[in-house]
C-alpha cells in the first residue's frame, strides 16, 4: 500500500491507523511520516489561534 500524499510505501500498514475516511466517497491511505507532518502543521495553526504559553514553547520559531 502506498501513501496517497508522498507516494512512498506504507510500512506496517494498519487500516485503523493509516486509512483516513473523509466521507463515503473520499478516503486516503497516509503513512506515519505524513501524519506526523500534518500534526505539526495543525499544531502550529493552533499555536497561532490560541497563543498559550505551552503552545508557544512547543512551536516557537519552527517553520513547517
């Protein structure tokens, strides 16, 4: 199984963790590396929206 985003093979594929269902007509298989990158991107957005001390420390100065 290949990652929908980066096209690399997904190691240790597990449908519970790697298969993302958006709705009944759209889904994607995503590798752990792309999932981690997505969470970092999402975290930086939350840090901008909710500038708490903990979020500033976690994402301070990091570019994605």
